[in-house]
């Protein structure tokens, strides 16, 4: 491990790092992650979710569930139902970060994720970590981060759609 990685890891909460260490390298196949003890992630003060692929999120911690409930539109009745359905934006830049983490087997400490809810989108800023099998093969990706402040959300949305338009060509 390079010295730069050690400095970046020092900025992560110790509880997050130890929670990741509990599941990283502990399972043989992806399906076993569904039975993993995730209690260490539940009390963290950041949104944590794990996914096998961008369209296959299999875990969302308590802080993430609170974020999604809080973001639910006020005109809908508040019930004790499960968190609203969300998915990760299908975007080549965001997918490239996932590919880097999986192929290099190394975390990215400064990245963003665009979460899409049934009624809108919100940006998160944080880190992505590989979750590996006992043999060191990539099983999943874990994201841990916080919602970007509202003042920066509009700027990020504008940049996101401007970058997406560059790939479509001119008429």
C-alpha cells in the first residue's frame, strides 16, 4: 500500500474501516453477502450502501434509510413503510469509478454518487470500497458518504447533464 493511501485512510472514521474489514475477504460468493452481519454499519453517521452492480443494490444502512425518508415529498403520507425505492444513476463516469474499484481492488476516497428516487435525484459525496471474496476476487462495492449540501446540488446536476450532452453529438 502506498503512503498516500495511508494518509487518506486516516481521514475515515475508524468504525467504518473496521466494519469494512469485517466483511472484506470473509465470503466465498456474492450471495453470502446477503447473510452478512451488517450491524457495524447500522450505527455509522454516514450513508452506506452496497451493490453487486449499479442496478443491484442489496444493502442500505440506517442513516441511508433516514436520508431517503427525509427526502420523501411532504405531500405523500408518512408511514412506517420500508424506505422508498432508489437506484444508482446509469452513467459512464460513475460506472468508471466502480470499474476502477473492482479491477484495481483499491478504494476511491473522493468520489460522488447520484442516487435516483422515484421523485428526483440527490448527489452523495464519499468513498467507494471493494468487497472481495476469500480468494481476493471482487464481490461487491460499498459506498460510504454524505449528501452534498443543497447549494452544491444544482451545480453538480448542471455539470452532470452538460457532460452527458457532450457525448450525444451535434445536429
